[in-house]
């Protein structure tokens, strides 16, 4: 079993474990419970002997007696437990009720109790029961108040954790004391408690700076079939262990004001407690989710020592100590959360191994037999079976001699008594001589036998000495091999530590590389997604640009075709005029029916513009390069629009007239018309009709691309060479030549220009020759 206290500094862990005068804690109560239960069944001292490999051996009564005599012959013999005077410092803690005992204790077993006391300080393990000098920080001081620097001062060495053949962790070289009573065990504990490291901090006057572990080992072995002696079979020995742990309190250095060594101690304490918490969290996660994560027991000596408990080799109980101070609220809250989490961790306990092959009740039957035998001896007053048939050899000899006659002389003349007496004495003398001769023969034979026995004993002794020498050589060889193996074990442990550190470094590097790989993979994924978005965007832009330039090329081709048609029309007109001049008589006035017909009906805007702005023309719809009757227009007319007197006023059907363009109006229409007015170079007001296409953008809005510009301008006819009608019905020849002159008739030219600043299109304007 494992029982440990957990809490913040000053919450009462040490008091809970040790107790106070008049009120014993958990440790004296556990000891009293054990000894009250096994008190009449304890084995004699040194019957059980612990080895250095976390095991126990059983010795015979003779070996135990020799061991006791050897220990009693030491210069400082130990006082028997019954005569020991308790230290008044802890005597009041032993007042525990006698009825506290365990039920169903096997009476056919004998028991032995061993205790040890260690502490884990700065992640090193020290033996508190070791007799060597303990303080490794302060050197010895002499009477001159100067430190003594000699080889006598040996600092305590940290103990090593090892694993036995049953995969249980133990501390090698730890002092283990066999105790026979609660008082003796608690005295051993108190002797080690005085060596424990404590210090004064801002939160606790006697703050524990280390984790203390008090280990109680209970060895039990069955009696033999007769119920007298311990069974000499190591396989039948059972060794149980109870670990009582007083953990150091978790603390915050900003509250304890720790500096120097205290700060280093606090860091090691918090690190070991954090490792304990991590181990329990991983155990809980493995049990809840069925995972098989490795529990980091080796990160701390504290968790490494109790590894077998958490792996299912015993029961584990935690006592939570909470201080109700308001300053400890946050730390106490973390402690309670940890305690709540530990309740979900289940540790299975192994089943006890039954002892087979022996009849129960052997001890009681043996005691009953002895009591009955002693009772019969008391009734008979002597040894059992001492009758006349079992007399001694001397008594039989005296009875075989002839009886002596009466030696009483009653008469002076009696001459028979003395001769009879002399005869009887002679017979006795002859028998004595015969017996003496037989005795001498027997003595000689006995001496011969004794000499033979001595010779045989000497030969046997020589043989035994040879065997012993061989055994000693074997033992010496085994000791040498054992020392070699111990050195090898130490070397392997050192290599294991190096490999563990290397594995830790590699695992840390692996985690860092995995994190770096994940970050780089995420970065690559982001770059790939950005690349895909950029490719999609570029594809959209390419498609949009190609569509735009396709429209641009179509517009430019259409403009170029229109420009060429206008040039062809001008050439045709010039040719017609030249032909008319050549073919018609000069005295007659040309009628020009074709030109009159053309003036009567307006020409289409797609062929040519109006030859003169003052000619009355019906209102026309604005030219659209890519339009149909189903398209809708946005007619953008600013409020400051001034109506001119030109006849070419735009009339746009199915149009939405706005003073300022809006997104709603643009979303409902396909084309855009902007009416713009400005002053020309001659001071006249000219109106520009700027046309464009409305299309949707990738962001969901509307955009306008200008495609065409038409200019409407009103000019005064004064100063112009060309007239719309002759001023005189009978002009003179000079006038006819002026009117019919090619240069005069083409005084108003129509020039087609492709392209503009706002987009492809064409512009109508009049230019004097």
C-alpha cells in the first residue's frame, strides 16, 4: 500500500502524518494497528533476515540465536524493548487504543516487521537512519572556529533506485531495522525525523524541504507441520510493504520570498509534484480513452520509486490537506482539482497468494499438547515413565551383590557372626575385583574406541577443512564475481542514465522537428492555397482582359470600317461632282437631284454625319456600336445642362434619366449615356454625348467602360463660303463658278477619327478648308 499527503505549504501534511502530543497521527496509528494484530505471533529476532535485493530469507532457531548472541556481544548492546524508556518528546503520541487490530490474522504464520526511513531532497535519495555525518553543506569546525579540512568528513551519498526480480522498485543500501513494538518503531522514526531537512519560509516556520518516505515491511512465513519451528522454504515467505509519504508542499516563490538554496529547493519540489500530477493525468487518459501512452515515471525519483504501486502492485490512497486561508485560495483550488481527477484513476490490486500443503490450526494444537504435557509432569512430580524397571545402573549393581549378614554381637562367645561377615566381605571383594577387571577391560576398549573415534574425527576434520577451503575459494570467487557484476551493474546503470538523457534529448529534438515540420507543412498548404487563389484570380483576369480586348478589337475594326466607308463616300462625292462638272454645260445651273434627295431624307448616322449643322434634320437616336432594341440606357444629364438650338438632340427610348448615377440604376441597364457641355475654342457651347457599356465586376458591383463620343455644336453661318440656297435666282457666271467649284462645295469636310482618351469610338466635327 501507498499512503501520501498532498497539499500546499502549511496545510498540515506533517501534522497529519506524525501527530502531536496526546494525539498521534497516521504513522503511530498504523504501527499500533500492525503490532496489536501480530503481537502474539511475532517471530524471534533475526529469524527473518532481509537481503540487499528487496527480498527476505528465513533462518533456523540456531542461526537466529547465534546472530542474537553476536549482536549482544557488540560494545553498544541495544536495550530490550520492554525495558526501554520512551523519549518524553514523543511518548504522548503512543496513546493508541488496544482494540485497534486487524481481523482474520493467520495464526499459523510467524511475522517480522522491518522499518526504513528515507527522504528525497533535490531529486536525490538519502537514508535518514544512516549513522554517517549527514550535513553535506557545513564542514566540521574545531575549537578555533575554523573549518577542519581532513579526510574524516564524508558527506552522505545519494542512494540508487533499482528494480528487483519481481519488477518492484527499491532503494539499495538503505538501513532497515527490525522492530518488535510500536514504541521501538516510532523511536526509529523519530531518530530519522530529526535529520530531515526543514527550513523557515514566509509561509511556514518549519517547512519541509524534502519528501519523506517511511517504509514498513511485514514478512510472514508459515510454521512447519508440527507447529514448532518456521518452515525453511523461501518460496513460502510473503513480504508486504506499506509506504507512508509526507510530501513537501507546493509553493509559489513570489509568496515565500525564496532565494538561493531555498529557491533551488522549491524548484525541485514543484518539479517533482508536477511530474506526479503528469503521471496520474496520463494514467487517467489511458484508462478513459484506451490509449497506451508512456507514463513518465523516470522524470522524478519520487514517481520512479512508486512506479510499481501505480502499475497495479498495491493500493494507493491520497490524503488532501487544505488550509482555509484566503491567501491560499488559488493553490487550494488546484489541489482540489487534482484530487478530483485522481478519483477517476483505478489501480488494480493483485490477489494474495494462498499457502498450500499445510494443515491449518497447527500452532493451537502444539500449544494444547505442550500444556497437557506440563500438566502431567506436575501431577506425577517427576519425569514421565520413571518406574522400577527403568532404574539406574548403579542401583542394579548394588542389588546384585550378596546381602550383608547381621553385624550385631550379642554374646562374647559368638564365633559365627564375624566369620559370616568376613565371608560376605570376601565375596564382595572378589566381585569388586572382577568388576574392576571388567571395568579396566571396558576402559581399555573404550580408550581404543575413543582413539579410533578421534582418528576418524581427525580425518573427518581434515576432510571438512579441505571442503571448507574449497568452499571458501568458491565463495571468494563468487564474491569477486559479485563485485565484478556490481561494477558492471553500476556501469550499466550509468550507461542507462546516459541513454535516458540522450533519449530525452532526442525526443525533445523529435518534438521540435515535428512541430517545425507541421508549421512548414501548414505554410506550404497556405502557399498552395494562395497559389490556387492567385491562379484562379489570374485566370479570371486573363479571361476578363481577353474579353475586353476582343470587344476593343471589334470596336476598332468597326470604327476602321466606318472610317473607310466615309472616305469612300467622300471620294464618290468628289467623283460625282467632277463628273457633273465635266458632263454638264457650264451656262446651266446644276440641279443636283441626288443631293436634294439626300437632303430631303436624312442619311443614316452609321454612313456619314450631317454635312451642315444648320440643315434641318429629324431627331436621331444616339449611335450604339453593340446595341439592340432590348437594351436599356442610363441617361445621365447633369442639372446644369443648357439646351442648345441644334436640331441634333438625342432621344433615347427606354432610358432612366438621372442627375447622378447610382448603383441601382446601373444594375438595371446595359448602356450608359453622359451629356457633357463645355466651351469650344470659338466661344460656342458644344455638347458631348459620351456613351459606354455597363458590365458587372468580380466584386459584385457595376462598372462603365466608355466606348464612343459624339459632339453636338452650334455654329453661326456668317463668314461661311458655302450657302444652302442661291441668293439670286439669276447669278452671274462668277457666282456659278464659285458655287460649282469643288473646293467651294467641299468647304465643310467630314473627318472620321478613330479612338479617343476615354475609349474607342469616333468624333464628328466641322473644320473649314
